[in-house]
C-alpha cells in the first residue's frame, strides 16, 4: 500500500516529461519556420527564369576546366534555341520514311487550305502558300513539338481581314493592304518572341479553354457565312463579321442578271454550285479523301505531346513561333501558327519528328513553282468550299456540353465568347472571352474561400468541416484556412471581416456559457504563397481586434515568402514568436496545453 503513491508519482513525472519533450520538439519545429533562409529577390528570380529558358537544366556537368564548362554552356545554349541540334543527332532513316509519308499527306491538305485561307484573309492565293513554306522551315529548326503542323489558319486569317480592312480597303489599294498585313505579322512575331524570352507565356492562360471553345465555335459559323459571297457569286458584300450584317448582306445583294431575265435565272444561280459539285467529284474519283479529308473529324484538342510522353515548354514555343513569324513577315508571309486540323492529320499519318514539316514545306514550294499560274483561275466557289470543309472541326459541341456539365461559370465564359463573335465582331468576341476569363480570376482573388477547420476522428488531420461533417471543432479555438495564393490588397479586408464575423457569432452563441467564446484564432496559411503590405496591415488589424475580444492570433504553416515578409514587417514580434507553428495540429495542441496563454508558459 505504501508504494502505490510512489508509482502514481512516477507515472505523473513520466507524463510530464513526455509533455515537456513534445513541447520542446514543437518549439524546435517552430524555429525551423522562423529561421528559414531568405528567399531569392526579384532580380534573382528574373535572371533565373531567363537562364532556365536559355540553358535548360539537364545533367550535371562534370568537366573540370573552365574551357570545357564554357563549351558545354555554349552547346546548351544552342540546343535550347535550336532543338533540332538535340534530336537531329539521333535521327534515323527509319523515321524519315514515316516523316516523308506524313509530310506528303500534310501537303495534300495544306495546299488547298492555304489557298482558301489566303482568300479569307483577302490576299492572293500565293501568299497562303508562302505561309506554308517559310514558317514551317523556321519552326522545324527552333520548335520542340514533333506533331504540330505550321501554316495559315482560318481564325487568324479572318482576324487579319476584319481588323486591317477597317484601316485599308483591300480592293482600293491591294499593295497597301498587303503591307499592313506583313507589318502586323512582324509585330505579332516580335511580341511572341519577347513573351517567350521573358517567360510571359502565362499571359495566354487568361484566355481559358472554355472561352477558346466558344470563340472558335462562333468564329467557325461567321467564317462559314462569309463564304456565301463566293458560293453565291455576290459581288458586293459586307466587310463586317457579325452574323446579322452577313445575313443581311446576303439577302439584299441578290442582284444577278437572272432577275432581269427570269428565263436565265437558274444559270447564274447554279454556276457556283456546279463548280463545287465538279470539284467534289474530282476528289471522289482521285480518292483524295484517303489522304486526310476524313481525318478532319478527329478531336484535335487532344494533347499530342502527352500521348507520346514528352513535355513542351510554352515559353520556348512562343519564342520559336515569334521568330517564325518575324522571318515570315520578311518573305511575304502573313501570321502563321499551329493548325488544329492539320496537326491531327500529321499525327495520324505517323509523323516522328518535325521533318514532316520540312517535307510539307518543300512540297508546297514545288507546287508554287509549277502551279502558280493556274492559281489565278481557281473559282472562288472552290476556295469557299475548301474553307467550309475545315470548319466542322472548329465547332466542339461535345466540349461545350462537357463544360456545361462540369462548371457552369466556365460555360458562361464559353457562351459569352460565342455570342460576342456571332452578334458583334471577332474583336469583340475575343475581348469578351478575355474579359470573362479575367473577371473569373478576379472574382476568385477578391472573394477567396475561407474554411473553418475541424479535427477528423482518430486522426491528427484538420480539414474543412463543410466537406467533412464528421470533423470535430476544438472548443474555444477557431482554425481557418485561407484558400488564396495571395493575401493582398484585393482580398485582405474581406478575409479580415469574414474571420471577425465568425468570432462575433461565436461570442454571441456562447455568451451564456462558461467557455466565453473564442480564445484563439489559428490561420492556416499553407495555401498562401505570397503577401503584400495590405495583407500584412490586415493581419495587424485582425490581431488588434482579436485582443479586444480577448483572443490570440496564431499563424500555422506560413510559406517562404510569407514568413520572410512577416519578419521584415516586425509582425512576428507583435504577436510573439511562440504563436508561429509548423502545422495546425501543433497550433491547436499548444493553445489547449497552455490554457490559452503564451506557448512558452505551457
């Protein structure tokens, strides 16, 4: 009997020792957060980004001399700018056979489409073929995508004609109009190259996939309606791109000789149709559909690079496309880019490398030398039918339905871009797509999600109590997670007011209880990548207002930039270094252990 108090005392001492060890380890982990090294500065990050695109990270160099290191860096630089130097060393004759067949198949589709798209851009047919010769050769040297097919595309051709025609009438002065087109191509290539050089490719991400689906669908319908001029032989047609103006022009411009002579009405009316039928019969008799026409129905929005298991750097692609368009503008080419339909054809034809683009370019060049004079006699109805044959692939109905099913806000962006192109203009539709996408980003940034956290049963994990109703809230402690990458001027006040509202509600609910409301607020900042001065000021105001409510503010899992700026702003000194924790679990345990006093007094 006499030994029992000694055993009980021993157990209490062991428990106290374990608690002290746990507290010491928590203090040590908190010091890891507080004493982390300073992150790289702005100039260091910019320089690192430029070096990364020019000197891609690869195997560690083991050369011992400075000369060998310089040679190695020079080789890395050349291979980064000209990827053909990397994959060209391993090129084999077996790959050339596949690339040759893919290039010839690609040329059979590229030649008629280039002629049609040049007509859509209000240029002579040869300029579309020029665009299928020079830019693909440049991209083959500087590009990194193996399957992409470079050349003119329908949407870009329509954008050029719709915008430049407002400045210079192509019928009044074709030479001046062409000069405008080549100048626009030069500036487009320059901006693309600069964006790639300074790693600004993320700017393209403001145009979301949903907006692109709507924009492409609306543009396809407008392009199709504009071909009524060539199909119906209308001489006077509107230069506007909205569907109302196009349909109005089509119905009011029917002024053919057949109106004056009703007996001859059907001859001019069916002449373009007869040309289309004859050209279709020629395609059928020569089995041209075996060379890629049926492949138009392939879902070209797939990621061809991911299928073959390699990665494409978007910034390097912008750099390659930029220099490609700069060179093209100096050789009578207009804006070129990757074609959805022709890329699908190239992939399905079994291309292995960018040599297929070189084969296609040489084939188009030969056709230019041989058939240039015959291009003048190509009927406009044939050109219109060529353009129409490529349009179904631009209308992604399945993609629109998928967007509607998954995300209704994305569908609003899709529909906004679609109707903007259809009922306003291509420029308005593109602007609407960017504005809607940007507005959604702003909405998420200004009103980020804030989650009240609870501990899962039989686990040391804290998660959103709305998503996991079984999570248990710790009495007297409010743990919240900020679901925003930035705590900045745009959302700082919203977050502060939301947390204070929760604290006030808890105080009102527990006024008559003995708990006395919230005694500690824990901010889980694991999702916050950066913070600005407005965000720091909001945290300071939140800390002051919580002290008025007799509550303490604690910070859990702050990221590198966040803890660095909080140290510089002396915010950690204001709340106390004992209230910085590595995890939410440690913060909650510390608050409970200390009985809502300083962690050091636990």
